[in-house]
C-alpha cells in the first residue's frame, strides 16, 4: 500500500504542475486577446474608459449634492453640461493660438537655429561628415533602380478626419458619463444581487464602495491640483511676458497627468518659445525655471500632502504604463495611463490574491511586506549556526 501511495504522489504533482502551466497559458492568451481588442477596437473602448473615469471623478460631487436634496439625474446633467461647456470653450480658445504655432513651426525652427548658432559650431564637423556619407550612399545605388513614393492623404482631409473622430469620441464620452452618474446605485444593486450569501454581498459592496471612493477622490483631487498648477503657470508666464501664456497653462495642466514626462515636455516646449521670444538668453531661461519650480513644489509638497503617499506609483510602472497606453491609444492613452494604473492598484489592494500586484505598483513598501521581512529576519536569527 505504501508503494502504491508513493507512486500516486508523483502523478498528482505532475497533474498539478500541468494545470498550473495550462492556467498560465490561458491567462497569457487572454491578455494578448485583450490587448488585441483594445488596439483594434479603440474607437469603441476609448470613449467608454474616458466616460468611466469622468463619472468616477464627478461621483463625490453628485453624492454631496444628493445629501443636499438635489436628485442624481439633475446634478449629473448639470455637471456633465458644465464639463462639456468648459471642454468646448477651452478647445475653441486654444484652436487659434495652436493653429498659428503650427503654421509658424518652420520659422520657429529657423529662429531657434539662429539663436543657438554659437552652440552648434562644435557639431558642424560631425554633421558635414554625415552628409558626405549620405551622398556617397546615394551615388552608390544602381542607376536603373526607380524609387516609388506613396502618396499620402492631404493635411486638410487628415485634419477633418481627426476633428470628426474627436467630436464623436467627446460626444460618446459625455453622454455615457451622464448615464453612469444618473443611474445612482443601480450598479451596486446588480452587484449585490449576483451573490447569494449575505456575507458575500456585504463584502462585495464594501469593496466596491471603497474602491470607488478612493479612486474618485484621487481623480478629483489630482484634477483640481493640475488645474491650479496650470493657472499658476499661466499667470507666471503672463507676468514674464511669454506669448500665449493661456496655452502654456492649459498644456501644463494636461501634461501634468503624466508624471515626470509631462513636466519635461512642458519645460522643453516653453524653453524653445522663450529662446526665440526674448533677446536675452539669461532672461529667456526664467520661464522654464519658473515652471520647474512650480512642478517641484507640486510634486514634492502639494500632491503628497493632499493625495497621500499610499496611492503613489513607482516610476518604472509609470514609464511602462505611459509607453504601453501611448502606443495603444496615442496621446489620450498617455494621459489616462496613470489614472488607470491607480485604479488597478486600488482594486488589487482590496483582494488578498492580488495584493502582491498592488505592492509591485506601489512606490513604497506596504506594512504587510515590512512585517513579513521582520518575521523572516527573526526566523533567520533564530536558526542555529
């Protein structure tokens, strides 16, 4: 009997190992299919995700107004309409200056090149050598080979298509967020009805409420901080005499949703415009230095004190998420990468089986992991040499 049990034990271990392998393969296939669907179905999924994030951000205001006697459909309609008016007004006001900057891009590049001419002289020899190598490569090609140029669609048709696609995405986002906010507790009732035991219903409802509360507070708080940062930067650049300071304030507010990368992009763009706008190079550096100081104060003082350290995400996860979502959905994907990362972290923190994922995304070590390390250290010390 003992030999038979010893023979059965390896079979059980082999079966368990095969099941784990099959589970890993299925999870990998599911993730690949999900990425495939998000990439090719971005025209559908993008407004849905944006609407969910907008609804989560405005949920605390709807709850606050409901306690004051305002029905949820009324408050949701008011908030969505006001958000839409602000979005359309900002887009209209920005369209003129942004269009002018795009039209003046060649002259801006030429002016920047002239201003930086003293700094370019050490690199002129390298550029000359590279140009000679390029010429030699072109002359070495076969004379009978013909080059084929693929005609690209005109800039007007591209712009018209982008405007139409953006308008459709914006409309779906605001309408869907209106329905989500006006539905009230309908989704919570559906979640509770999907469980049979009372303990499971209470636990599911507690997790859903906690996740929604933390995410909505984070999104609303970060949005208000970014808006305040944009206002401060816009006013500061206006006092320094920068052209179109309103545009740079809005750009700073939007790009600040990308930690590290957004601030760097804003500083780079403002530096270029500042160099070609002011005659003195030392005075031109005041604008990017002002933006750098504002971002340092916001990132090291305002946001940690307001949001808290618990929802901070480590830099590696941020860069990977921004790269992935920007490849998936372009600029909109880059903007929502960090909020989505916070959503995933908060969701994982409420489930024991996913807590390690939340800890990996966190910028600081959780208390549970610190306790585990202390226990491991105590165990190692107790082992006799």
